[in-house]
C-alpha cells in the first residue's frame, strides 16, 4: 500500500493542486493524510510518519507540498521500481550531488523532472534546472540515480525510513527538513535517489521569503552535521575545518544572497515575457491594424518637421 501525506496550511491550495494530483494517481487501497496540524513542517511530517508506520503493508509514504501536483500516470509504478532496491531510503524528483549546506543547488543538480508554474506577471512556467538560469533544460549530464540530497517538494520514503527515522524538530520551522532527513538516510548506510517522477510545482517566483530564517537554519544544520559526513560544512574550493560562528553566518548569508539574485533574475524574465505578450496582443488587434496608416502619417510628419531648417 502506498500512502500519501501533506502538511496543509492553505486548504484551498491543497484541494486545487496536491489533492487533485493524488486523486489522479492513488490506488484503491491508498491512504491519504492531509495533516493540518499547526507548528513546523518537521512536526507535521513526523505525525504523518507515525500514521503511515501503523500500516503493516506499507510500501511507501509520499510526502508532498500542498502546491505540488502529481501529473505522472505511472507514478506508483515508478515508486515501486525506485524502491525495489532494499538499500534505497528516500526518492525524489529533483536532487543534487556535492551538497555542502542547505544551499544544495550550488552542488551538481543531476535530475529535475518538475515544472515550476507561477502566476505573477500574467503567469508562465520555468522548466527544470531553472535555479541556475545559465543552464538549459535537460543538460547532457541529467540522469536519475543516487544523489546526496533531494528537494523536499516531493519525498518518497521507504517503509524502513518511515519506521526508523524522524525529522529533526530542533532545526526550525521549515528550512532544512529535506536535507537533514537525507543526511540521516545516508548516515544509516542507505541511499538517496532521484527518479523520473513528473510533477508541477505551483509556486510564486519568490524562492526565499524569509532569508534570516533560512540563514539560521543553515547554520544549525551545518553545526549538526559538520564532521559526520564528507563535505558538509566544507567551503567550495576551500576547507571548513576552522569555521567559527561568524564564518558560518557569512557563508550562509552569501548563499542566501545568491538565491535571492536568482529570484530577481527569474522575476525580471517573467516580467519581460508578460510585456512581450501584451505587445504581441496589441499589435495583432483590429484597432492596431486600422490605425496603422495614421501612425505612419504622423511619423512621416514628425520626420519632416525634424528635417526642416
């Protein structure tokens, strides 16, 4: 039996996207748990793990955000395929290697089978790998498989993970729950993998709405895991052996600034696309075509006045 769980803070968003996607792919015996308990996502997910662990026939627990819509008709079959190896603890639709901190996207994102759909500036979509605007969708190195961490928008937990591990509620309210859980899986000797699970993330262009909260979570997570697993806490291109509190905060602030820069770039591109759509609509309208001779005449007259002595 495959169970589905979601931490619900906005019931309308859940019904519009997550619930619709789950209804599309769930099986007759699937259990669905929309958890609307207050508090942190860490706590909400732990309650969902407790509910799922009670099922003796549990095959997997799918944890998804309320604004994530599953659109893959073969979703359950793909989950079973990914978890057919006993050493796999968690599966996701996007993940990265060389994750050194909460800014895991600064490593090598090797797979991302999702679309980011936004509704500002007239709406639009950003294809996978858009967290680095310089990269094109589906680069040559893209492949599902083992990674250091996955993005928590969608997490598929094995029965072992559901019954053995828990989300660390001391880390904060939201940020870092996914990376910390993946580090727990890897420390226990199990694998974190990505699979071709197609989803749509209905989310605003604002990637980081609470930078200070994210920075604090990054510091706590680094302090927890530094020295326990390779590369965690190590600066890219340098060593992290002599980090102090100010150094950790400085690195976290720099990573947050880079994320906010990407956010600004994505918003600028979205605004440009909106203006292009408006201009195209205007140029193809009947009124634009009918007034074309007048605009041409007005331009000609202005040119004549400019040339007159």
